[in-house]
C-alpha cells in the first residue's frame, strides 16, 4: 500500500510544473478581465481605475470599422479552414499512391519543413517573392503577359494571399494526420478491389476516402472552434494600413487599440467578447465531434 501511494505521489509531482504553469499564464491573468469594465489607467492600476460598466462594450459596438473587422476575421478563418481540409486530404491521397518510398519520404519532409519556420521569417520571404517590381511571382506573371499584382497591398488579393501562404506553411503538418488514418485502412480491401478490376482512382474514391471519412469529419468539426482565429502572427507580419479594409482581424484590431492607442479597457472588452464567442464555438464543436465522430477528450 505504501509503495502504491509513493508511486502516485511521484506521478502528481511530475504533473505539478505543468499545473503551476497553467495557473500562472492562463488563470491568474483572468483577473485582468476587470479592465473591460473600467476606464483603465496604468498609473492607477486595476483596483484604482474608474469603473464604467459596459461603456467599453458600447463604445466598441459603435466603432465604424468594428463589424468590418469581424467580417474579415470570419471570412479569412473560414477560407483557411476549408483550404486546411481540402489541400492536406488531396496531398495525402497523392502521397499514398506513390510506390517509390525514398521519393515519398523526401516529399513528406519538404512539405513539413515550413511548419517549423516562424511568420517573422516567412513574412520576409513572402515580401521579397511577392514584390510587385522584383518579386519572382510577378516576374513569372510578366513573362506570360500578365500585369504585376500587388499581393500584399491590394485589398482584393490580400485575403487570398493570407490563405494560400498559411496553407503553404501548414498543410504538411496536417497531412500527417490523414496519412496516419490511411495507414490504418485494412490492406485486404485494396487487394479485393484490385481482383475485382478496380484501378487506383477507384480504390482511392471508394476505399481510401470512406476509410478516412471519420477523421475528416472530426477535423472539420473541431475546426469550428477556431473560426475567430484568423492568425495574428501571419497577419501582423504581412499587413499594412493599405489593406486594413480586408486584412484587419480581431487580434490585430485589439493590438492597435490596446498597445498603440493605449485604450486598454476597450481592447480588453474586444478580447473578452472574442473569448466568450470562442468558448461557445469550441463547446459546440466538441459536442458535434462527440455526436458525429464519437470523439472524446478522456
């Protein structure tokens, strides 16, 4: 009995650093949400600032650009979710059909590498290759007779540039999930299909896709919770005042109001509204994942 107790104590001690980290960085800062209901002045602190109730929320709702920011966030996030499902699935199906192991693994490694690069590095790369004058992309467009496009300075093109560049960075990581699901499909199904005369296309269509359908549904359902997360790091490193109309999202909006304009109470109010909506969406997504794909956290 004593040995069993000692074993449990050691396991709890191993978890303790993680619990302390979560408390310090996730729960204690929740006290700062009080600023959403105050006219916060740094010199007076949270306890000394004037209480204004819901004035900050009313002020935000009457800002001329607020609803455009919400629309931009949802539009960019939804496009990223759709691309984040379609592209990895397509690449996984193509990689699964490759029979030369060395080439297959090499491609997997190459598409996976951008995931480890920060948006600070990738932002600089994209600024160079998408430059309207000396960028490689526009040089190729000019070579085939198309006028240069200012991808990072045109409101029409900027949201699509965000989606495509984000997918270029992340699709290799998502591909791993679907390749793992494909690896779990019973090989005898393919053997039976080949005996019946099915080609690779029909095998992929009638065996591979149905086999990974539960994972696709699960990933699509869980992505609902991130519909208000359009990617602060990416947008912050790529956008400029020229494309605020189509590229400004909730997170960058909070950054500009809070840290640049020093309206801390207003910024906290916006962040709190986003958190509440995100909590509802995440709860709905996990419920749907449980009901549709039988997904459970524990």
